[in-house]
C-alpha cells in the first residue's frame, strides 16, 4: 500500500502544468525592453551587423542571409527612434 502523502505527491507532480520554456534574453520582444536594454542590445549585436556582407545584394538579386544577431540589431535599431530619448 502506498502512503497517502506519497500518493498526493505523485498525483500533484503528474498533474502539474509544465513550465513555459525559458526565453533567452535576446528573444525578449523589443516592445517590452527598456531604453537601457535596447541600447545594450544594439551595442551587443553591432559587430554582427557590421560584418554582414551587403555588397552583393543588387548584383545577383538575392538578399544576404543575416545571422540572428545581425537581424536582431536591425530590429533594435528600428525600435530605438520610436522611443522618447532613444534616437
């Protein structure tokens, strides 16, 4: 026979909702970021944007594939001018 407390623990664990997956700091929506966080994120992702090769875009008609950080840099750079004091 299983003790009542152990039965309760097993039942509680099996019916507990699964926690939401952890969201990386870089995945935080820019709308929820403070001005300081946006500036930090822009500075952190700037090297990836600066090393992105953009010269061949018009030559072959294809857009370059951006790294995740380069794309994030553009998203943050577009959000900053929308904020008071962020331009």
